């Protein structure tokens, strides 16, 4: 897969489809309009509409914020959210 751009793109598209569908389902389940969810994320309503329709891609910041809002209900098998110890030194991210 490392050298197969087509296979990587297919997996990325599949992940994005799951995120879009999951967002729409959670929004409906929690009885949130696109405008209300947009207000919580500090974005325009059209941004939520574009996320759900696939016309635009969520930033990693938006994905993580949705996870923090909805918890484990907002899931994507390709993304593992971790609540590791917050006392770790930031420099540890760059050490091997």
C-alpha cells in the first residue's frame, strides 16, 4: 500500500464517507440542525452541509472536536482517538 497511490486514495475516500455518514446520523440522533451544530463548532451552516455532502473535507481539528462533543458515538475505525496522559512532555512526540 505504501507505493500504491490508488489504493491509498480508495481507503481515504472510504474513511471520509464514513465520517460524513456518521456526522449526519449523530446530528439527527441528537436532534441538532446543521445551524446548531455549526454554532457549536464555530463554523457556518454551509460548512456542515458541505461536510455531510462531501463537497469539503473536515480538518483534523474538526474531527477531534466532534469526537470530544459526541464521545465514542463519533467513531471511525481508521482513526483511533486516545486520551493519553496529559502530563507528557510535548518533546516526546518528536523522539523515537
